C-alpha cells in the first residue's frame, strides 16, 4: 500500500486530527491545511483559542518540512496573532519552506475565509536522515 504524505499526516498526526485540522495540499516545501472553528475551539472570550490556531499552523508546517521524505521535527516556533477567529470561520494555513537544508526554516500564514490574515507563524526544524514514513506505506 502506498500512502501519500497528506494521507499519512491526516491519519497519524492524531492530535491535529482530533482538532478537526487536516492537510489538503502538499508539494515540495509547501503545504496547506484547513480547519473550521467549532464550539470546542472557543476560549472564555468566545473566540478561537490560540492553541487551536497554532495546531493548524503547526500541521501545515509539519507537512511542508516533511515534504522531502525525511523525518523532520520542529525545534522553534514563533506565532503572532493578527486578529481573532470566530465560530464558523474556515481557517487555511499556508506553509512555505524557505530553507531546505538540515535546519529548515518555514513561514506559515493562517487566513480566514475572507482571506484576512489571522496569524503568522515562523518555525525552524531539524531534518533527520531517516524516512518519515515506514517503507511499508
């Protein structure tokens, strides 16, 4: 059975899947992930909790930096929230890897359905020399 990176992450990134976030597109050094803001994502101020938005951005980040086939894990992230996300918003995280070496750098922008910028996340990762997916996938 051959599984794509998108299928692999959507199935085996169990935490992201539990939030409703899913990868919808992956190319070399690039990824998109989406999530609709639900009741479970709301905080005490009745807006989407920052951790939920970060999880979406982190999933897109993971897909982009792992798109080369080697296991790559995040080491540092910085997130800046520009505006709130609200119940029913469709959020899209767009990740672009800027450095493709052993320590890849990636920028992720999260937009709502109106294409308004919700947050920007930057991250660095460490690329291992082992494949991300077992060979039986």
